C-alpha cells in the first residue's frame, strides 16, 4: 500500500468516526472496526512519525469524538478494550502523547475504569492502567493531575490487583501504573505501606515468578517506595533477597537486572542515611562536644549494612 493509499485510508477512518459521532449512530461493530484500522495506522513505524497524522486527528477533533462514542458503549467491554488500547498506543508516540495530554485524556480513562465492573472486565482494566501509567510516566504535571485523590485511586488499583491477580496483563499494567503514579511523592507512597499493601505485592511477586514484566515493575515499585521510613521494613521483609533471586533466575534480562540494582542502591542509600542521622544525634547528645569522637566502629557497621541490599 502506497503512502497516498494510507493517507486516504486515514481520512476514511477519521471521517467514519466523525460521521458516527455526528449521527449518534449505534453500531458497536462498525466502531470497533474503525478503532482497529486507526490503531494499525498510529502504530505503524512510518505513519506514527508523520506529523500530518496527528494534525488530522487534532483538527478533526477525532480524539474527543472517540472518547464520547466510547462513553455511549461504557458497558461494552470489547469497545472499551479496543478504545483504551488505541489510547495507550498513542501514548507511546510523541505526537500522540502531546495530543492525549492536551486533551486531558486521563479524566476519561479514570472515569471509565471507575465505572467498569472489575471482575467482568479484567482486560479493560489492564488497558486502562497502561494508559494511566504511560501518561504518569510522561511528566511530573501528568502525575500531579492523576493523583489528585491518591488514596481513592490507590484503593481502586490495589483492589483490582487483589481481585484479578491471575490476569498477568492486568497485574503488570496495574503495578506499572502505581510505579509512575508514586514516582516522586514519598509521602503519598507511604500510604500503600501504611494500609498493609506490602503483603499483596509480595504475593503477586511470588505468583508471577515466570513473568519478567511483572517482576520488573514490582522491583521498580519497591525501589520507588524505598525511603528512610520504609527501608527497615523492606530489609526485614527480605525485599533485597527477592531482588537477588531475580538476578540469579533472569540473568539475561537487562531491564530486570537494572531495576534490581536500582532497588539495591535505594535500600543501601537509605540505610546509610539512617546511620548518619543516628551518628549525628549521638554526637549532639554528647556531654563534651569538643572532644574528638572515634567513629571507627560506626563506620565499620555502616559498610555491611550498605552492601546488604
């Protein structure tokens, strides 16, 4: 198919979506077909880099029309799955991501997921979590917008992870969304641990040992959540041992090894910070602040703790 043929096909698809939106045409099968065609265009290596594709989508308000048509089929899991998959794939391309951010797509996705019956539609939840994770990964601004109500959203994701734990795609995408959701918010990240979510992640890690994708994101999540307040709990729970097992069992998966090493680094760094704070407190509480303090023993204790992770 030539470039001219592809442009013509894109125009046909976008005008088909526009016509359905304008006429409020009730034809789920036709809409699914249009979504499938559009998805193949925006994920094509050549067309995805073509600015005219995204310009057409923007000028024809296609993204808004797709969202509004999806809303009329909110109880149709097949439509929701295809629509959310399209939005997720758009997030992986610069032109599509800019369009998604400008259109505040996160509002639509969060609303869709909160209306979806979890048990009946694990595939819809998986696609939706992927969209939100990719949006949250894109910028601090997107993360702040998505986590306006962190407790409510954390409850929503972890409930899905708990109820649908056998669905590998949902677990991987759900944990991924939490990784980027809490990426630079240590205070909010502690919420997960304070409410007893740690056991859930340990169970998921054990149940999906064969999935390098799940393992990668769980290691990343533990790394994101490692602070001075949580590092002792993590060490006592054996998080560092899980990371070491992953390295032994997946020695050729560079992405997973990288996440495990990042986790070791965060654990060691926060352990050393705790030790330094204790040393500082001991020094300030000494009766003779002018007397040189021999910290050889303290330094000797710090090294193995730093390597323990």
